[in-house]
C-alpha cells in the first residue's frame, strides 16, 4: 500500500468515526425510539383487535413492507414538498427510518404479545386489575423479554440502513466517505474503511444484545 493511500486512510478515519459518533449513532437511536413507539402502539391495537384501527394498522404494515426504503425516503424528502410539506434531511430520515422499521418491529412485538398466555389476562382481572394495569404490569414485561432479541436485531439493521440517508443529503458517516472519495478518488480503500467502522459499531451492539439477553434470561429464573 502506497504512502499516499496510508496518509488518506489515516486522515479520513477520525473524520468518518466522528461523523459516525455525532450523526450516525444519534440518527439510529432517534429512529429506533420512534420505531419502538410505533411498533408497540400498532401491536397493541392488533392484539386488542380494535375494529377499524386494526385494518389501518395492517394497511400501514402492508404498504411499508411492500415498498423499498429508498423509495420511501425519496417520497418524503423530494415528494412531499409538492404538497407543501417540507422537511429538513435529518428529520425526514428519522421519520422514514422510524416508520419503516416500526412496521417490521410491530410484527415482532405482536408475536411476543400473543406468546403470553391469555390465562394471565383472566388472572389479572380476578385480582382486581383493569386492562391497562394488566398490560403494563403483566403482559408487556413478558412480551418485551421475548421480543428483545428481535428488537435488538432491528436496531442493528437500522444502524446499517442509516447509510441510505446519504441519498437525501444527510451528512452521516457514509455520505462523508462519499465526499472524501470525491476529493481523493480512492473508493475501494475509503468504502472498506467505512465498512470497518460500521462493523465495529454493529459488533458493539451485538455484544450489548448478548449481555441484555443473558440478564433477561436470568431475571425471575427464565421465561414464564
């Protein structure tokens, strides 16, 4: 490897890592938080079989899961201004990533909710709890323990999907790699370098996932 290339990589690594820490990770956290809220609401509506709203939720899941993330980003960032709705690039990316992943996570949460025995609902009513109390103190804690691995995988996937935000001008880690490459034109080296940083981030999240799973499996002596 030439001295010039080493110099480029040494200079670009802290810049890429900086954008990863300042933009990519916060973007992931914000979008995941939105997706988690959406997924819980959508899953609870389906679990409770709320007429009308359940059909709306199924329609939302069908639309999101049936269209590419890239198309969704373009529709929101470039398409909505034609209707008078203008969003900055970063909020648009958070919104689209949250809505997109929320549809997938909703199915994970719904499956986890349905894995909890319905008999526990009846037991909750027998001791004087209302529906919201049963959901908050009995059903949801067990469901989240079941859904934790799937939700963690969704977060890891979302971290990688943030690279798509570069297509709507969000200056995140991958976009910065594109900018640097436009100046020095070393695509193989620079994109390999950014891939390594993504790998580091995902490895850390995977380690945290495993730690979380171990703690949850030991909590209360395992699954009920």
